[in-house]
């Protein structure tokens, strides 16, 4: 995974600049819409269920959006479904520049917040100012997890890789840092958004530990 | 592209069945959520801007969702943004069984509607009945294009590959069926959802024709 700042890299739209007489606001929006194509190239640690390869951030974000619309009934507090879907659609955009930070890799999370803040400043600045501020506010809302919508969005973000690991009989649970206690800390993020889904996640983790797909904590964990 | 009906294929969740004491409604929902992982393996004809490979349906659906939230201001009629995002998130699900039907491939669209209807019946039946009906209603709404939300969703579905072709200096415009008139028929779908975005799409198509990225109609087109 490359986490270096590629500040000198051209924008994707520079390969084929938009007509010069296009309205400036629309030009900035279409520049951004093109640039975020890069999210499709940011690989996560999680394996797909449907193919023998790792998932990328765009696929992951789509999967969460669908899960929000199908599982919203289990939110612990009433949520605005459309707003929650928007949160998951944008929640990983900063990884275009900051890279994915696998949760079970202790080295990956060092400096993660600073990297992602810098990435947000850089990426969102492509948009018209009002939309840059709006997107930043949505991302901050997701990160803070202080609204019912953000908590449910985060719950989906925890539940989805857990399901992929379950179907894959291991997946990222095989990473060195994925001890039972580390997995249960992730599971707590599901509980915070949904008691029912948190209970189901707990059942899967219990069973995965029993089957040896998640290793127990050792004396040094 | 494989368009055969894989009716005898097991569900992804069968590789690792959910605990038997899980609530039946939730079990059906998680079975569906797992099964739709297959959308990440349905390849479209469109090339990515950010990598040298074709786009898949999950990535495409995510891209449209982001575009809806950023470009909604250009809808010809006021739209419910959250509802429109939901439409684009689910609009290609039937292609899990029916496959993608590239618009510039005349052979691909033969029998497309029947294939997709059968695919919807099969896929949505995994869900609890109320949600199967709800998803079918959303998909029908998108397909019919009779609401402002469906028209804007379709406009994004036409504009996004056009942008990818523009940045790729050709892309699917290089397919045999992609004459100027065929491309302009697709452009009409953008206009129906947004005059401003339709105008911009028209400018890009004009310029692409001028540069030779889209071939003029011949005597047999």
C-alpha cells in the first residue's frame, strides 16, 4: 500500500481537459466527479465473497449503501436513511490520498488521522467552496459518530467486513493483529448503531472463535 | 460475458451458513446482503479513468450515488436526493444474474428485458416479502423513468460513462455500434433529467466527434 503523498500528480481530467467555455462551478464539480474514480483503485484488506481478490473502497462503499437501505429498521434510534446512505457513500473518499489503514495492522493506524485530514483538505478543495464545506461536514459527522446516522453508518462499516470474513472462513481475521479482543472491539461499533445487528455480529464472532477462524488473545496481546 | 442462467449455483452464504438460531427475517436479509457481493464481479464495457481495466457494476453504482448528491442542484424538477441515491444503488442489481448489456452492442440488448425480469424475480425473492416488493418497486421506478428521481438517476447513468469515455479519449465510443447518432440517443437521457448537464454532455459529444473519438453515422447506420 502506498501512503506517500502524491502531490505532484496531475488530475485525471487533465488527460482530456473540459471545454473552456463550460461554467466554472460545473467544471469544478465534473473535475471532482472524475478524480474520485481513483477510489476504485484503493484496495482494502478484506477479500470479496464472490471472487478471489481484495475489495476496493468504491465497492465497499456501495455495499454499505445497500445495507443501510435494507437494515435501517434495526437502528437503535430512528435514522434519516437518505442521509445515512450519503455518509457511507463519502466516508472513504479521503483514502484516495491517504490509503486504506487496515484495522488489524497496528502500523497502519499510526498517523492515520493526520494523513486523512490532509487528504480531505486536498481532495475536497477541487469542489466549489460550498460543496467542499458540505462534504467536509459530512465526513466529520461520520468520523465523530455523534449522530444516530453516523453511528448506524459506522455499524455497517464494521458489520460488512465481518460478514465477508464469515463467508470467507477467516479473511482479515487471519491478520497478525486480529486477536479475539481486537475483533470484539470492532464488534462494539456494530452494537453502538444497532443492538440487534450487534447481537448477530457477536454470534458470528463467538462461532468463529469456536471454529478457530479468530485466534484467542495470547499473553502478549 | 456470461448470460446463462446459473440457477443451480449455490448461494454465497452456503459456504458458511448463518447460525440456525438467528431470527428468520434477519437471516434472509443477511443472505441477500452477502449474495449481492456478486455485483462486484459484473463487468461493464466502460474503462476506468484511474486504472487500465473495465469498471464493475458495484463501482459504477457507487459513482452514480456520489454524482447524485453532488449534482442534484441541476435536476430539471426538484428531487428527493436520498430516494434518488437509493435508486442508483439498486438499479443494476438484476445484472447479478442477467449480466451487463452494453448499450452499443445491438446483440446484447436482445431479450434484455425478459432476462432482467427473471433475474429480479430470482434475486429479490431472497429477501423478506415486504422488502422484496419494495426493491422491485424501486427497480420498476428506475426502469420506467416516470418520476423526477428516476429521470435524474437515469441521467447520471448516462452521464457517468460519457465522462469516463471523455477522459479515456474514446472508451466504449470505440465499439462498432457507437455511431454519433447512437451516442446522441444516450445523451438525450441526460437532457431528460437535467438541461444543464445535458448541455454539458452535448458539448463533450460535439468535441469528441470533432476529434474523431466518435465516428459519424455511415450510410448503413
